[in-house]
C-alpha cells in the first residue's frame, strides 16, 4: 500500500486526475470505477479541467458505479446513477451508454447484484477504482464486519451512514435503508485501487485502515491485501498516522518511472 500525503483536497484531486490521465494514455478504453459523495468531487473537477484543456482524451473511457440505493424512484436526483451522470459522465462529455451500474429498482435485487458482477467481468474488469472511506472505515457500502471475500450484494446501512448521507436528502427519513454495493472481494479485483480521504473526521478511520490489522471491523483495511493500492490523504486526514513522516519521505523519493 502506498500512502501519499497532500496539502489539501484540491491537491489530492489533481494527483489522482493525473493518474487517471496517465492510465487513459496507456489504455484509452479503461474502465474507471467511480465513487459518489463530496470527497471525490475534486478528482472529477480536475479531470474535467484537463479534458477542457486538451491534455487528456477520455472519449474511449468507460465508467462503472460502485454502489446504488435500493428503492429510489427511477431518475431520483440522489440515486447514484443520477449523481454519477451529473458529476462525472456529463462534465467529461461522455455518452451515458459507456456507464455501467447495478439496478437498484429491480424486483429481484439479488439477481441484479449477480448481474452486475457478471457485467464488470464481461467488461474486462475495473482498471482503476476510486474509493472514499466512511468514518467507521467502510468502503463502498461495505459496513463494519462485512466479509472480506464478499461479492456485489444488498446491504443494510448503519444508523451512522444514514446520518452521514442525510445532508443529500430533504429529510433524514428519506435516506434509504438498503443499498446494492460492490463487495470487498469485487472491489479487490480492480487493477488499481485509489482511496481519497480528506478532513480530520476521517483521520481515525484512515489510521486504522492503513496502520491497523486487516479486519472485517475496518473494511478499508482490506486494501492492505491489494498489490496496487494508493491512499491519498490531506494533512488533516493524515493527522493520526504514526508513520506519516515515513510516508512523506517515501513519496518524495519515489522514482518518476513508478508513476502514481
């Protein structure tokens, strides 16, 4: 696991956007796994700026969704499909046809989960998966004590996660209780995992995920098992890391040929 400490969220977004741009130069039809929420917005904004400047061509890129609420009406503005279309697909000038996501409105939710796992495999797998981390250490909607081998499935959200997401809805009662999420096992199949965390509120979760034991109680700790995982954190989110100075020194001396 590589840990990169950056000054702020904008710097983290720029760094990850550069990594995505480099991937697209190597593989123009790369499948990019995207996350929702406020944390990854600097990444999408920085990538869109590079598209407008003509420094990266995303025309062949494909987009894959990490998770989706169960039961929201089709086209609901806070469904994750709507959010990804609004914050990623449209700003990058991509056609919605390049977008893969689970069907949160399916009558048979379990079948929809299995179908999405198959769709990802048939698409050749995710090349780069962008992740956030919850205050309790969850990734995707894999809440604490999720199986580290889990596949795409339905999950019941914790009270804390529903409270964290209530800011996107008119009322806390409007936040769905269930989601479809890529399982940890599914996430670990991506070729490159990139986790972005910003703010002091994520500091404890980051420290447990990076420096603690691999444990189902902290789902993000599963990134320690991946051969190519990058954790990008701002100073506030890095404030509980015991090895922060080592991580800074390692990145400062990293050879250019290794990339991000």
